[in-house]
C-alpha cells in the first residue's frame, strides 16, 4: 500500500487596472481588496472573493466576465455579485468558486475576471488575474477507511477558569490535525506534530462558571474524523461575597413604528464581575413612571436589546423628546447606576416635495426636491423601470437633495419618491413629478409669401404653419432683408410682415423652436420687389355739359400699378377765347382706372391735357384734346 501526503497550494489573484479612459461619472471602482488565497489539490473545490468600493459621487452599475486562455478548461465561476448597482461610498463583494481539474501532473491555470462599468466606447473596466496551481495526487491503491481514535481525560471539577487536558490521538496512516471546542464555539487547532500517535497535553482557558463542555476531534490524511470525545468540566470559583455592583456602560433608545403602532427599542452594554451577562436583570422607567422589570431581554456578545411596547403617547406631543431610565441588577441583587436615554417621539409621516421639470431636449437631467423631514432616514425612488435609494448622506441639512438621471427616454415619465423617517413613518402619498423629454425637432413646413412680387412701395406677408408632436411649438423666427421680423400666432399659423421702398430681391428663412429647445431646419421663401409699370391715359374726352356752356365733363381710362396716382389737368385758352388757361390738381390719390371729373370756366375750342404721376416713374402726359359740345 502506498501513502501520499497532499500539498495545499494557493490560488492567487493579481489585480490590474484595465486600459481605458478615466471612468465617467457617476461612479468609480476603487479600493480593490487584497488577493484571496485558497488551498486546493487535483479535483478539489475552493472559493474566493474580490471586493471594491464605489468612491464616485453617484451609483454605478457593473457586470463581470470571466475569460480563460485558449485551450485551457473553465475552472472558475462567479457565484455571487456577478452584476449589481452599488451606491456611492458603498462596498461590493464578488464571490467565485474554483474547481481544480483532474490532473496527473502539477499544472498551472489562469483566468481573467473583468469588472465593467458602462458599455461601448465609454465602458471602463478593472480586471483581476486569477492563478490556480493544481497538484497531482496519486490514487491511493487501498482507500483509508479507519478513523483516528482520540483518548483524553480532564478533571471534572475545577475552581479556576482553565483546565488541563491530557491523552493521545492515533491513526493507522497518521494524525494530521487535532482540535477542541469549548461550549459549542468554533474549533481551535492544537499545535501537533503529524504522526500515527500524537501525545496530547493542552490547557483550555476561559471556562464559564458552571458546567462547561469540551469536545476533542482528530483528523487523518484521508480527511476522516474521529469520534468526538466530550469532556464535562464544572467550574465553581472559590466562594466570596459579591460586593461589586454591575456596570451599565451605555444605553440608547429609538422610537420606531411597529405594525399599526409604535414601540421603543432600548439597547446597551453592561457587565458584572460574577454574574454572566445573560443572567443579569434589566429594569426601565419611562418619564415619571416607576421601574419595570424586563421579562425577556435579548443578550448578544455586543450587549442587550429590549422593546417597550406599552407606550402612552398621550403624554408626549409630536416631535417631543422623551426619556427612559435603564439600570442593571445582578444575581446578588446589586444595582448599577442608571442611565437616562433620550428618544424623539415622531408619529407624523414625511411629506416630500419635488421641483417641477420643464420640457427638455437633454438625455441626462437632475431631479431636485426636499425630503420634508428633519428626522430623515432613507427614501426610495422609481423612474419608469428604474429604482434607487437616498440615504442620509445624500441629503443636505435643509432636506434638499438631487438625483441624476442618465439616458432618460423621450416622452413623459413619472419620477416617484417615498420617504421614511428614523421612526419608520413612511410618506402617506409619494411625491411625483413628470419628466418630459423631447429629442425631435419640429417640422417647419413651407413659408408662404403673399405676394411673391411686391410693387414698391409695398409690403409682403410671410406665413408658416409648423408642426411638433412632442413638446409643441414655442416660437418662430423669420429673417430676411437684413433684419429679424417679429412673428405673431393665430390659429396655429405664424405670420410676419416686411415693407419695401425700392426694387430688390430678398430670400426669407423661418426656423421653428419647440418647448424643449429643439430647432427645426430652416424653411425658405423668395420675394421680388419692383417698380410699378408707368401709368397710361387712354380715351381722354372733354365735353361741355348740357345747360352750362362753361362747365365740361372729363373722362379717361387711367392704367397704373402703383397703389395710387396724382392727376393734374391743364386747360389752354383758345385763341380769342373768354376763359383763361389754368392748371389744377384734380386728384392727389386716384386708385381706380375709370377717371371722371368736372371742370369749370372752359369753352368749346379750348384744349385739355392730363398729367399722371405715380411717385416712382417719370410723369406721364396724355394726348391733348379739344373741348367739344
């Protein structure tokens, strides 16, 4: 039969900073832990962990990947913490398991664990290189089925707080390890030299008063464990009167919601020179009341805890300070000094507020508000399918806070905040605010110019009917002819006007902005301003009116493009006539085409000529006609 001892070798993890740019806000992986160490052999299993801290100012979400060199087995698997969201200033642990492949010769394997924040070109990673050395273990030709044997003795009664145990441990192949445990505590390894027979002579300290149970075990190279040898040792110290009162080192109280009502949790630390902590009695007294004995306090290694549920809240105003006095009694009836612990009575649910959020075209925004609670403990928020938490460290002294939201969706999404105070009261109605995002520019449509050709002097009217399916149109800007034109809105159409005093050609543009700040492509229109065609006079006739030989009617057709024309008439006396010549302005702003007028002090044979002026072209003279009957 061959016998082999197996060699425990470590799995080491070297932490490397991945290449790439500095991780963007909001979070940062930092404070990576020291490499874990494992003891493994061929086909053995082990585990380890990595930890880091988020030292950034916001929560970060990470994921892990494990890669192995080409041609090597996948021997490592992340078992816990493969992906998670880590709050600012919080630590996170990533646990993994390792399985050593079945090897016939000692072999070394590696794997890379990558922790990645973000995605695409903005992803930032930190990596850990894990190394596993697997030691080949020859097959034992004949399995070892014989357990070690432990033989120990000890005094049954002692008057001191320690006891000496003697004996030996034997095994057919060899004892590799011997342990003992006191009163069901964790096993403690003894310093022994491995061998088939190991002599035992050791001391167990820190016995408790009364009965103590000591258990001894031995382990061999095959992993077999001996039957447990149990020793009962009673420790009774030499009797002396207890003259020392117990000590109450600290006490504190917290008022908290419990079910539909409220209770007071009191915690503290106490000790006594002779009485075990779990045997100490606790008394408490509320403001102005007598002391009451606590029936069932809870004791742990760190101290005691008790709950007072019969609170008379009628004696306390809301947000008032109450007091509970606590003292300790030992088995000798000695009492400690009392400590008075203050607590805040708070039965009012928090009322948080969120500041309004305007339409935005930004994908990253910040929600602000106030938790509305001086006794704030925490708050939870939701935004679509996202959730998060506010801690006391995230909130300013005045209750204000901010929550950054990255990559918000287009449209309207509700942000909801529920606040919990230190007493456990929770917002009766969560605070909400609508986050409205619009990433799409408006559609400007077509600029209409009326008229497209302007006769100077004249004006043009520009109109535009834009559309926006998101936040809605908030403004339209018309530009052209070297100026920005004020626009007005009526029934969904925006209009602006411009005037011309001289011929020109002008291009106008219109841009549309929505309530989120998105601006459309510019829409355009062209307008030409020109001089009017010179006026003309056709069919001028001047005839004496019946019944009055000195008055004559004047008729003509006057064609013009100007808004109005000035008409001047000149009468020339006939030779030897009785009525002298004259010139008179008949109409300063004639707008029609069919001209007619009556002139006085004329006679048959005299002549008449019209002069027409549009203010732009040279004056136009009509033909000269003779006054007839």
